[in-house]
C-alpha cells in the first residue's frame, strides 16, 4: 500500500508532515480547472478535487489523496490568478470584506471515494497602495487561490478567520486524517 499525493503544492506536503505522514509518491494530475458556466464555488471545488483523484493512476491497494482550495466572494470563484493584474483585482475586491475559503479533500482507494468539503471564512483588511504593490512585487500571490496565502506575508492582511486554519492554507488536517483512516491508511502508526 502506497500513499499518493495528487498535488504539486509544497504546502500540502508540509501539512501532511505535521501528521507524520510522508507520501510515497507525489503525482499532480493535469486537469482542466475551468469553472462550468453558472457553477457555484463549493460544488466547483468538490468537482475539481474529485476529478484530480480520479485522474491519478494507482494500484488497487494504493491510497490517493487530492484536494482543491478556492476562495469565494459571494458566488464569485477566485482561483489562482493568471497574472499580477488579476491578483491585484482579487486583492482589491477582497479588501474590507469577508469571504469563504473552501477546501475539498478526496481520498480514493481502488474505486471507493471518501470526500469532505471544509468551508472557512476570513476577512481581509483594505490594502494601502504600498501594501498591495509590495505584496504583488513579492510574487507570493502566485499559485494561490484568491491571490494570497495566509501562511505567508499576507497573513498580516487577515485580522479575522473562522473555521480551519489548515483548511485555509490548503489541507484541513483533522478532516484529512479522518478520511485517510477511513480508507485504511495508518495515520496514527508509531514511527
């Protein structure tokens, strides 16, 4: 039995390490993450995580772990910005407002799926031009839903959260541990 992490995110690998779990393989799937017309954020996130898990080639006894995180401002899906201009648009739109961070987790073993969506909320302060431009110039927005990562410098922009901090980072540990255990992965084995 192997554990395959279907993600290129270094944050997800680091979060798994907090549980003492090291994937045997890291295989990010290449899928189309374009939202469907009229698709709402939570179903979108769940669909993408499931599509990732189903795209991974694995043996019958292997456990596949995939996740997807998206930021939602109302019904608007804010995925990974394609460039600095889109990151700026996201950060300006989020400024002074509460928003949702949705992380869908899927664990697959053979043809069985275990799924969970974790919804957290955060509020981003309004950014000054200096803060916005410095953050954009740092490049820390790249590859991050909503154009920011709470675990980095943008943590200074988030005065309030409700929900799972690790879910906001990209992998809710409590729920992930439960899903892995349900699939037969020995999360709490002694080293």
